[in-house]
C-alpha cells in the first residue's frame, strides 16, 4: 500500500514544503521541515530526484517515479502523466521545460532547455526534446521530431 502511493506522497511533501517555506511562525517552520523530511524520505524510496522548488500541479501522476529527474525551474501542469526515468532539465542558462496540462511523457524521455510542451501533447519513450512541441502534437526520436498529419487516438 505505501509503495503504490510513492508518487502522491512525494508530491504532497513537495507541496507542503512550498506552502510553508515563506510563512512565519513556529507552526509554519515545523510544517516546512516536515515537507523537507518527507521529500527526502520519498525521494529515497522512489529513486527520484525532483527538486523541492519545481512547480508541480497537485494532480500530476507518476505511476513509476523511479529515476525521474526535475530541474528546480521546471513547471508541470495539471493532469500530466510522467513515466519512469524521465528528465526535465536545463541545457544552459537555468531555463527548464514548461509542461502544459494533459501531457503524456513516455519512459526514458529527456526534455531539455527552456522548451514549452503544449496542452495535450505526447512525448514518446526515449525521445530527446530540444524544441517546443505544439498543443496536441506527438514528438518522437532522438532528437525528437514532431509528427504531423496523423490522426491520434
């Protein structure tokens, strides 16, 4: 039961930390520390490296959070599904990916630099995305190319 909820517990710990990090008072400091500790524990148990400063929607789903790496400036929208061993990282200058709502990111995908992934886009397994992906499009390959003209289900 505990292992099945790793992703939810990790995201909750990150949100707890973010909610209380700038607040004042003893209760806020205790909750912030609880968020930090929870983040460390669930990162260790899940084998992921998600920075506490990453902007994550509450309903982000990571069914297998093992190996997921997220830069501190990464943003992930609502209803996204991120599979195992995905990297959201920078290339240079501290710019990280901005993922819109309803995006699927396949196992082993790498999204690097200040790219934007549009709403409802799909990133194929092991794709290396270095350019923006429009809403509803599919990106596959190394480096990723955008598939167009095909009806997606």
